[in-house]
C-alpha cells in the first residue's frame, strides 16, 4: 500500500513522463467518476468517511474522486486537486498551471 502523497506524486510523475501535445480542435469534457476510477490504481481500496473523502485503511490522506476531478486532503487539512478531461478515448490530467498530461 503506497502512502497517499507518494501515490499522487507517482501519478504526476507517470503522467509527466508521457506528456503529449493536443490538437487545438479536439473537444474534451470532464471525465466521469467511473472513467477516472477505472484508471486510478487502488481506487477499489478506498472507503468513504463522514467528511466526504475516501481513505485507504491505515492511510491518513483522503481522496475525493468526482466528475472531472481528483482531490487529496492531507492530514494538515491542505488539499490538492487535479482536473481530469477526456475526449471519450483519452484521459488527460490538467494541473494547476494548465498543463495537460496523458492520464
């Protein structure tokens, strides 16, 4: 079981290594929750908590996976969110700077 911060860093590093340029005319939409969960490793291990976030057993970081977004709640109450877009075939992560990276 990976620590949540390590998982987020790993996802970002993996995505950054497969960066792809997009054609301007391709239309992307917010990815649906089930589309995100299908590609997010370990999503089936998450259990819902009363605060609206999901947690892995023994892990203090919470995740909120919704249509078009993954947010991480860290123990210090800080959050970090990334947007997930799709054209129906390819999912892409959009970071806070607007960079698009294949998911």
